[in-house]
């Protein structure tokens, strides 16, 4: 097979062909032809195998990562939810103090206070009303200052709230309770703090005879009295559906998976490009040159073998083999 002229690989169309397919390749005055159909099919099969292996590895890694990430994201969302709930309970406690120390003295001095009960002087009432306004921004949250023996019937504890209060009564050192409970809408997370009676509470909740007349006229003498200083009389309870932290974790998990997927596909494309340029294209050139030599064409120039990587070492070994073979054939022909 005779060598083809260099002009076939120097035009604009040839340059475009080389940039896309890597062939034909000009080596001095000789042009190595494009790989055969079998070589191109082998190239596609090898690249497909490489991609399949990477995809399987990535899928396994993503499955493990997603399981771990989902757990930590849900745990983190739950912790953030608990912190927000603690902040709300703390704000309610601040409202208690504000009502008792600043608002109540002002309203007690009002001339109507002796004849008409003013609920705004009660810390329970003030904290509950403030939270009701807050629920407009956080509708999933509910707040209640539940008591076993309240003055206002709306503060009476339900069965599950009574269990929390009794638990605080049985464990006086317990400062907080966190748990989950089933509801018709699904699981709900709650956080509770105990409410202990102090001396300021006894003005309205001590002996019925010592309570303000306006309070007796509003609520009667049967409920909300005979409290003792230091007794756990109720609990501040904030509830929120567990679907809230799950939804937050779900959004973060989706964003994480999209980011991981984008990074993977970009990495796969870059690896494919590097594989083609660094490995497959040089090996394909070497294979094509070997095919030319096998066909009896001894005019093939040596392949470029600059560098110290494995592909360059292979090219140098091929060149040495080719030179030795060419010399041996010429010696046989001269005899």
C-alpha cells in the first residue's frame, strides 16, 4: 500500500475532520487513514462500558448517600423546628413576665377594674392571645397554656395534655418535655414547659374568698382556686405536625440530589472527553498504523511518543517493534 500525499490532510475540511474524529493523521509526508469500522465500533463499545461502569458506581454511591443525607436532613430539620418552638415558648414566658410586672399594675389602677374583670391582666390570657396573632404567620403551630384546674374553661387540659402536666408533677426537676403524638392529621411534635404557681398567682387563684369579685362574677367560685406556691398547675405546650420538618428536609434533599446529578453528568462528560483524547484516540491511531504495517505497507512513519505516560511508552515500544520489523524484512529482501 503506497503512502498518500500530505495535501489530503492539510485543507480546512481535513482540519475539521481531525478536530472531530482525530483522523486522518498526518505524520510527516504520510497520512494515517481513519480507523476501520470495526475499530470505531470497538471504540463505541469501550466508551459505553466505561460509562456504564461509572453510572453503576455513581448509582450505588447516590443510593448510600441519599439514605444517609435523608436521615441527617430530617434530623437537622427536626432540631431547627425544636429550636423555633423553644423560642416561641420563651417568647410566651416573656409575655407572662410583661403582663404580670407591667400591664397588670396599670390595669389594676383603672377605675373599671373593681367592677369588671379585665382578662388582659392575666398572664395566661396575654400569652395565648399573642400566640394567636403569631399563628397568622405560622399557621402550622399551635400553642396552649393548659391547666388541670383553670379559671378560664378554654385553658382546661385535654387528656394528653393532662398526662404531660402529671408527668411534670411527678418529676419536679423536669424542665422540658419533647415527644410525638398521633392526631387525625398525622403525627405531631410537641414541646412543653411546666407552669409553676408563684406568690403572684395566689391573688386570683388562692382561696376563692380572697379572689377579686369581678373574677368571681366572670368565672364563678368552682374552678381555678386553691393553688399552692411551687405546685405545677399547668404546662406551656407548642405543637406542630411532623410533616413540617419532613417537608423542609424533602426540599433540601431534592436540591441536594439535583446538585449531585448535575455534578455527575458534568464529570462524566469531562471524563469521556479526557478518555477519548488521552487514551482512545492515541490507541486508535496506533491500531490503524499496525493495520497498515500488517498489510505490507512499510512506509508508515514512526508514531509521536512524547511524554512518559503509559500511552507514550506503548507508542515507543511500537516504534521499536516497527523499526526492527522493517529492518528484518529489508534484510530478507536483500538476500
